[in-house]
C-alpha cells in the first residue's frame, strides 16, 4: 500500500473507534419520526421531577396552545424502568391533566411528549402536612443546572430531584457555593444516577449544617433534569414547601413580578455568582404607583464563587408589595431567586426564580384542585402604559372573561389581577398577552385550611 493509503486507513479506523465509544457514553433520546402526510411536524418533550412520598399528590397539566389537535404520550420513570405509555389526543386550545401516580410507577418523575403543536406543561404538588408547590417542567435535559437557594440547616430539608430519562447512567458533580467558600464535597464529586430513574439527593447527608448556599449541578456524564425540593419545618415557626426545576445558565438580569415584604416573616433576594469574575448588581423596585432604586443596592458586589443574601426588610417597609429587577451593571451573569417566609396566621414558605427576559406573551397554570386564591402579578417594563389581555384555557376550550380583555398597567409599574372569580373553583392555563408594551408575569396561589401555604411561579415566555 502507498503511504497515503496507509494514513487514510489509520484515520478512518481512529474515527470509527471514537464514534463507537461516544455512542456508548453519550445518551440519546428516543425520537419519533414525523407521520407521513402530516405537514409541518412539531415534537416537544417535557420532563417533570416531582416530590414523592406518602401524602404527596402531584399532577402534570399539558396545554395545547395551537389550532390543531395534538397527540400526547405520557409515562413515568423510576427504579431504572419506564412505565407503559398512556396516549391521548388534546383538542386545540384545551388543557389535559393527569396525576403522576396514575402513570404506573411509584416515586416517579413524569415525562410528557407532545406531537403536532406548540404546548406547555407544568406540575403541582399538594400535601396536607407539607403545603403546596407549583413548578415548571423542563423542555430538555441538560448537563448543567443552577440554584441560588438551598440549605442543610435543621428544619430546612433540601433535596435535589434528579431525573435521568435515558437508558445510560449519568454522573454528577455538585458544587456548593456559600457566602465564604466554594466547595465540591468528596461524596458529591462523582455521584452516579441510575438510568430511567428519579433519584433524590438529601443534601444534609453530604454537607455540614449550613443555613444558605447556592448550587451548580454538572453532569460529567450523560444529561439530566434537576429540580430542588425544600420542606420547611423550622423551630422558629416557619412551615411549608417549595420546588422548582433549576436554570441551565446564569443571566445578567432577573425580573420578578411577585414580591412582598411580609408584616410577619421575611423576604430575601438570594444571589449566587458561579463565575470567575465579581458581579456588581443593581436593584430596581416597581409598585403600583412608583419605581425606585434603593441607593444601598445600586452596585452591590457579588464576589466570584460566592452567595449573597439580601434581606429586603432592611431597605423596604413591612407590608410592601412590589416587583423587582436585579441586573448586573458590569454584565457578569449570576443566579437569583426570591425567598419568602410568612409568619403569623398566614403561614408559608416559597422560593422562585424570576424571568431572565421580558416578553409580550407569557403562559402559566392558574387554580388548584382544592380551591384557594389565585392572582397574577404583572410588571410593565415599557416607558408607556401597557394593555394586557388574559386568555383562560380549560379542558372545555378558551375564553377571555369580561374584565380581563384590557387590563391597564402603567409605565414602569406593577399590577395584581385576581383571577379567582373567573375559575369557578377549577383550574386553567392563563395566556397573558401584552397588546402594547413589554412585561413579566408571575402567578401567586394561596391556600388556607390544613394546607395553609402559598406558591409563586414565574410565567413562561411564549415566542
């Protein structure tokens, strides 16, 4: 053989060996082919880690936002196995809900595939003993997830719920970022997640008692979906629970619509900088009548690899209801969450991400299976008045109730819309459309009785 032929043969052999190795190492999602003659084909998969255990009742709701029927396929994963598929058809502009326990496996994460139109899926969990929480579902697994709120203090039990939807195991490296250090505990440097499973990681088993820290969860092998679940039962009277899927990357700005400095309890802005450069952040506060910027929070330093907790009662009066924008004045991205504890008769605990971007259309679930009060917080970030239309989508179709067709929100102001009277005790998906202006939206649901908790959830932008 000539020298060029020998070199070509060696290169081909090396490439074949590499791709064969990569095929065994890197997980592949199962992809359905487009049905013949179906025209434009759209497929989306939603992954929903949910809290599990006795007394926890979780459900996932999928909404068809398009004008054609869609095919939905649901299943669950747990214990390295996948449940059987449950297929259904969802009519245009309607909503379909299923209990996670009905998908066939205990202590499982839910997976929802939608074929044929734009859709959205989210989850809700209710427990008489622990409270209420609503969460986003993720549209895709990732190799990196971030959180700003976590704890191993007594009475603040934080779990990571790791869903691995693939047939290969994943390996995690979990970095803990506190106010004064940045560490990867030895037992969290190479943590194996079985295939086709939802694995809870109780952080107090791996890291010493610490009141507050942020997290970077990196999949060094495979891809996963990671949610954080915290159950609060502290000795100082704090009660409740909160869950949410993490974010896949930091952002240089975060927009929050639903904020309140409680008369009893506390509200915090919790900021984590996982990067290698200091971030200088600025707070801007929006109310129904004004927009303000506390001078002490004009250039707050967030050191590289550190977490900073801001108690908002130190800068805003008690009982103050507001929206909030946290942005980096030096363009260094960060992770931010709002954490609220209510005391007194209105018990509750909640942490939620804001939105990293403004938009003109947002979507979120509203209502619960057991009633409660449901409100939408809307902040108008435009320089002129915004006009908002709110569409409610139920299992029976969509409607724009009188009073929700043209909600006015002033420039740089916040408004709260009580949608409880329009739900009739049921549940719906709300599509919030800015007919003028750019906005950000968050839902607030409150329950009394034996649950006595509340939940907030950033509405998801629609393109």
